[in-house]
C-alpha cells in the first residue's frame, strides 16, 4: 500500500476537489461553494491522496473555517473506494493541528445523526456532544420525501488538551 500524502489545497485543485465531492456526497457542495472554500483567507482546505501528489491521486478533503474563538469543520469527505483506510482520521489530525496553531479554543462540527461512520471517527478522536438541530438536513438521497434529519453538534476542546 502506498503511503498517503497530505497537503493544503488551493484553487488549482478545484476540479479534483469537485470530483471527490461528487463521488462522496449525497448532497454535494456546488462548484462555486468549493471555490469559495479553496480561496477563503479565513480557512483552509486539506487534501489527502494516494500515489502522485496530483489531482488524479486526491482521495479526500476537508474544509476548516476560522471563527473568532473557534474553528469549524465545514466538510470532510473521502471517495467511497478509499474509505476504511484511515484517510479521514489523518485529515482530522491535520485539522486539529491547524486549529491549535490558529489559537482556536474548540473545533466545532455538525453531522447527520445517521452518519454512523463519521460519528465513530469523531468519537474516537474525542469529540463531545454539544446539542442537536432538529430537522436540519434534507432527507438522505434515495429516501424520497421522508422526514428531515437531525444534525448532531459536536466539539473538541483545543486548549489544555493534548491528543
């Protein structure tokens, strides 16, 4: 197995990020939203890949936003073919390190209540519960016009905490 690479991404990675987003998300961000994340001076986009450090090797990415006191994980995805290899966990390590460098007090995120794989990752890392947004997400793709889904609000303390 090839050792994964990790890098901050910029606007030149837009096509690759969009490809990963469309492959990995039922409700993908638009190209405009992705470009906004890649060029946001108050945030960063981290990518993880296998093989050459090129667009064809990108397997996942995460979007981190800097807030006044906290950092927020706005998105994280890995292509379906590359899941269960620890790539998302490596991305989380990079995000936590960067949020600490920013001086953020916490890393915040929200996740679909049904996203058990993501919840397991966040729990392993040490995220705790902060609350619930009832009916926040549209029904998952393929479930027709069912009920909206809750978002779980989680946080990870960055001050006075070591991994």
